C-alpha cells in the first residue's frame, strides 16, 4: 500500500466516478411502475398524474392543502405516559418512538388543527401513516378526544382523516381502551349537533375501523384506499373462499353501502366544504358552488 493507492486513487474516483442520485428523486407508481419526478408528485398532492394513484401524504402537507391559504393552528395535545408496559421487541418501544419522532417531526400519529375551508371554521384531525403505521395508542386516543372537545368548545364541525394499520401492539390493552374512549368523544360531537365527517385514506384498518373511523355522518374515501377490519388473507382463511376482486377497496365498499362517496384528493376540500355548509345550514354562494 502506498500514497497512490491510499490518497490519489480515492481522490480521482471521487472526482470522476458516478455521482450518487438521491433515493427519493424519482418515485415509482405502485400500479403502473412509471417513474414520477418527486417534485411533480409533491406539487400534485402526491397523486400520480398519469394513473391517478393516491400515494400517502404527510399530515402537515394534507392540512396545508386542505385549509384556506394553507393557514392553520395546531392544537396542543395532552401528554401521556411513555411506554407504560416497558415493551420491547427487536428494540425498546421508547427508542422506536424517538426514531419516529425524529423522522416525522411529530409527537405521535395524529395532528389536530383549527382553520377554515372556504371561510367555514372547522376542527380537523389527521392521522399520519408515517408514524408507526398511524397506529392507535394512548397519545392518538387523547388526540381524538381533544379534537372532539375542541370542536364542541368552539362549536365547529369536526373532520377526521383516518389512516392506520390498527391498534398499537406496544401498548397492549391500553391501546384497545382507546376504542370506547374515542367512540364516546364522537358521540359528544354529535350530541352537540355538530357534523362529523370522516375521510378514509389508504389504509384504514384494524381497531380504527372498529371505532371513530366508521362513525361519521358522512364517510368519504380516497380512490383505491384499503379499508377494512381484518386483512383479506385472514378473511379468506377463515371463510375458506376466494374474495371478489377489489374487496376492501374504496370503490367496492361504496358499491356495497359502507362508504358514501369516493372523492379524488383534489376535490376533497370543495366537497367537504359543500357538505358542511349543507349540514350547518350555511348559505352556499354561487362562487363556492361552482
């Protein structure tokens, strides 16, 4: 080994060798395999322009596109006990939480915010699948309860964007306790005479569909979203039958009465605004209706 091998060659390689391309510069469409430029996808609210496939979108980006002028105020959420069961699988639960908080910039899987859509004040809660699969734990349960309380206190409609793999296994029975708690919170909104609209995104499964995600006055689903309680494979093994094509997808569920409408992401804001104005007896202007 000499200075040519140790110094000159690495310098030449770094100058003349192929430059690394950022991994997220191009993103493959999961349906067609087409490569889409990251910036184009981001500008289109993470909907693949050619195929219309709805990719996952972060909670903050969704709120930015949803509220008028991208302006909203996040609601401070109560703190909960961290790792009450001292859970550990391949790594400690506390370490896993730190990793996801660092990656997403979120405290947990749900953000609650207040703002306006087409000049109508509302409270919105958004579940982010990027944070531990949008799993429902104590912090997420507190977020839903807080969102409901905020809606009642301000006397505003509540809009929820659901997206989850189900209850958080690291919190065991404490995560399952959030199912009745969030159900009671939704009842509180309804008892106050306020609309509660749920947008089901891909995926919405498990304990979330057994509680607040299926209790809306209106259920809207994004195109192609996976929605259900148990997985298709589990159902097939249980009933020992082949499931129909498109089973548990938005369009299939709308045909069978589980979802009220399937709405493109670009049309969610005007559609929800129109529904809320009807439900709250707010006059719909000609400009808004158009």
